[in-house]
C-alpha cells in the first residue's frame, strides 16, 4: 500500500521515500508518493527520482489497487529497500492543478445557473474540455458562461479538500451527480473537493487552494456532441 501524499497536500514538490517493490518491467513502488497517477480526466505527473549519484526519470505513474507504480527511464531500477528522493515536474503539475480547478469552476457554474449535468471531460496542462447535458448551445450562452466562470475566479473562493467516511459522503445530495453511487463497495472513504460557495464534488485529483490562482479562463471552442450533449473547451494562460 502506498501512502498517497497528493491526496492531502497538492503543493508537495519533493519528498523522500523507500522502494517497496520492483516489477519485472523495471517499474517500482514506493512506501509513499506525491505523484498523481492520473484519473478523472487529469493526466499523471512526471518527475525524477535520485539516490546518491543515481538518477531516474519518471515518465508515467499508474495506480493498481492500493499500490502506486512509477515507470522509470533507466536500465537498472533501484533495489527494494533503497531510499530515494523524488521531485515532481512542478511547472507541469501546477498547470494541471490550475486546469483541474478551472474545470470544477466551469462545472459548478453550469450546474448552479443552468442545471446541466456533466457527461464527460478531459484535460491537459492549461487546456480542458467538458461535456454537458445541454439541448442547445449558442454563442451568447457561451459568452455568458465565460463571464460567470471568470467572476468565480475573481471572487477568490477557497478550495477545500476533505476525506469523508463513505456513509457521510452519501448524505451530500450534489455528490450523486458525480456518480459517487458507482464507487465500489470496498471504498470506505470518499475524497471531496469543495470550491466554497460554488461547487462540491467527489474527486481524487490535485487542485489549487484558491480560485484566484487559476487565472483568466477563456472559452476557445464549443460544439455539439449529440442531441443533448454539448462540449465546451477552455484554456488558461501559462
């Protein structure tokens, strides 16, 4: 089992850990990790590990059960029991944190003001797309949405992360729209991300601590993906 440091501290850039497993393909598991493995539309983190004079690039991270696996760009991985120092590609991680929070701002505004549910989404650093249950989408509506989401950025809303017992999380009505009811029975705790006064969702990704950190959000495209499925694409400045 890997201690998932990113769940409680998205701003952790470096950490020390010990290798617990080495896979046949050279990937390794650590006793603790701040690398986000990807999920919920957010890509995994990149970074590097060092131990003495040795250095390994980490181009991919994946989660299998309770274990986080780190792929390495090297012929010889560190040994089980070897201590390592880890450093995230922070510039990329922070861009993804800002982008993910921008997606929650967009989701919160569309739900609050128009009652439209999310049907899908994806992101890369500084760019993301989200699909909603809109029957119609026009330029005037998109412009209105852009104004409203940037008003939430300017409002400097706090972003809070909590880890709740499953039963308590199920008592929050709005979490149902994020398909919390599809969580496997074995998951006893639910991590929530709240933009105070705007949005509350079950979410495992990394976020900034305040909407002001996101920066200006621009709607750069919108299109129909079906009769009641409309896509909005946003970008934020680097």
